[in-house]
């Protein structure tokens, strides 16, 4: 439970990975009145029909039963005053519910579906890089997943990592356990491979002979066996590595969001310190927490995976934030930071000697400026502020949700090459995807300003809404990590035991990267005690 300036919000875990918000509004010293809300969009608060979640299959119900048995700790998502437990709503029909009237958030199973989707794309990259064209064709043809391949693919070319689309909801066979089951129960077979045998190099004398120089190509045919247990084992190995690396990223994302939030809410912003400059230099040189985890050998698509995880958490946090604003009432609207009773801008002369004519013009402009302001008691203003906040979020979702779902296909290096002029924004096509930080920057740019050209907009502070959204996302990142380790990883292990040759007693109990660090420690190829200070000293950073 969390008390956020008089607004008490509880998120009760209901289904697997689901957001089941139950809002309690009222004074922290008075009686709490529950206001239950389903997984709705903004339209439900405006007396419009809301998007409906699709029905759930038997597997969904099984995962829900497992989720109800999990012991979940409260996650602090307030400004040092409250706690809330976030849990996603589980649905397999689609990754997101985006309507013109609002946004309902990603479904619960989408994280597992997206992980298997990226595992397939990672395997496609590996096979293409090794020149195993028959396996590339078979894997992407299995259950019609040709769209998961690189957009720059050609024979003998794997394509850049950014050409493997990181958009959500691309796995056709959902939930992900259904895809693993389909692959595990598929009978072994073989595919016929035809290839042109390379001709031997001819000497200059042989090339002059028309009979030797015009030899027809020799086509050879062979049958490549398709052993499903081996293919599934490779896919599960990649998926297990993704679970570990993604869980690590969710942990880092949570910490970074909390650090950024503390800095944004500080009254006096701190100047860059020597430690910050040292970390920036290390990051520029590639020495990061991620490089230590992966031993500087991360999977080719890992950078795009991390950005996709941030987008996923942002979409889920945005859904929670919509529910939070929807649960407000005219009486409790001003208990949150991002709504205010009246505008507090100074139009006076600041104690300077100003000509009376100039003062008269200023007062006239101020009166004209305040013509559209909401007047009345706190209940009237609270109702207008809540409605304006919902309208602002509706417009924000309509603009940014499709872009967040698609994602930016440019690498971090390419994104860093462009530097726009001060005060200007990067020009991008309207249908291009973005990463999560672009959406947060849109809210951050408001600063202390309110929303213009909207009834009640002067009572809404988008800059503080961005801080609240980041606060919720930090808690969502922690819950996503828990979902990976407690719900998705056991399903992958269950599929490995049931459909492959793996024997549970043969495992050493260590994860992929735990095994990697253990091996490097045994071989003496890496010093685990190599601290940041030692790295800085070695790089001679002043």
C-alpha cells in the first residue's frame, strides 16, 4: 500500500503477469473507499466502451494458478511515502490494446512470447552467420515466421542486428509454451538440399579450351536430417541465456530509473562529479556492467533486446498510470503532484520601476490569458483537472504507443552520430519507431509548464507526470524480472525436460553466465576482483 499525498493506491496481484489495480482514495487519516477498475483505457473514465480483454485458454489458467501461489513483496513506487505491488494482466490475444480512445497496456504473456520471438531471431542470425541456409529456411518456415528474419537477408548474408525487427506481438503461435510444444512434438524429418558444386579453378591454358571452359554446373543433392530435440535444445539454450541477461537488465533499469528520479526531484541539481565523468569514460570505452556480465561477448541482438525491454516496461507503466489517473475523483484530484488547484505564475514587475502603461498592458494580457481558465470551487476544478489529465494522456498514447510498439531499428552507434542543433528536435519519419527515452523526453520538455489549448490544461503538469511514470516503471522493471525468473524460466525448463534428451540430474545447477565466470576463474583468464578503480587506474583517467 502506498500513500501518495493523500491518494492511496494498491495494486493487487490477480493473474499471471497481470495488472489488477484496485485504487483506494481518501485521506491518509480518514476512511478508505475502494474504487475497483478493470484493465481499462481512458475511455472507461469518459463513459465510453473500453477495450475488452480476450478469453483465456487452459494454459493461461494454469499460469494464473501458479502466479496466485507466488509470494510477492510490495514494491515502492512512490516518492518515499508509499508502496504498490504491480502485476500484469495475462492475455494471449495481442501484445497491446491501443485504441483511439485510450490505452490498456501490454498483455501478461507478452514478455514470454517476446522472449521466445527474440530467441528465434537470435538463432536465425547464428545459422545465417554460419552459412547454414537450409536451417535458416526451415526455422523461419516453421509455423510461418518468415517475418522474423532480417529485412536485409540474402544467401550468405545474415544482415545487421537492427534488421531483425524488435517490434512486439510477432510470434504467431502463442502463448510461447504452445510454440515450444509444437516444436517438441513435431516428428523428425529431413529436407532435400540442392546446391551447385563449385567448379575447380582452370589454368589459362584450360580456359582457352572451349570444351573445358563451358562445362555445365554440377548440381548435387543431399538430405539434411531435422532432429527436433536438437533444434529445440539450441532454441532453449538461447532462451535461457536471454532470461539471464534480460533479468540483469531489468535490475539495472530499476536502479537507473530510481537514480534519475531522485535527481529530477532534487531541489538543487548536482553538477557532474569526478565519479560521473569516470563512469562516462568507462562507458565510452565499453567497460560497463553489461560487459562484465557477458565477458564482452554479448549476443548480437542483446543491445536491441535491452531497449525493447525498456519499451515493454514503459508501455506497462503507462497502462498503470492511466488506471491511476482514472481512479482519481474530484475530491482527490489535487492529492497528486501532477495536478494543481491554480496556476502560480508571476506576472508582476518583480519590484522594478515599470511604467504604468506597461503594467496596464501586462494586466490586460494576463486577463486575456486567464479567460479560458477553470473557475469555481475545488470540486469543479478537480473534475476539470482530472478530465484534462485523461485527455492529455489519451493524446499522448495515440501518438507514442504505436511508436513504442515498433521500436527504433537504428543501433546505438548510429543514433549517436546525429546531433541536432540546440533547441531543435531530430527529424524522423512519422511512421518510425522510437525508444522509451524519447517518450520520456517529450514529458520532460514541459518542465514546469502546463498543457496549453485544453480546458483545464493549466491545472495539469506533464513534467511531473513524466516523473510519476518513471517511478512506476522502476517498479514494473522489478516485477518483470520476477516474472522472468519465477514464471517464464520454469516453463522453459519444463519444455527442456519433456521434449529434449536433457536429464535433470545431469545439470550442474548453474546458469550459462555463472558457468562462464566459474570456468574463467578455474582457467585464470579473468580476475573476478578486478574493480572499477583498477580499471580506471589502468586507463589513466584523470
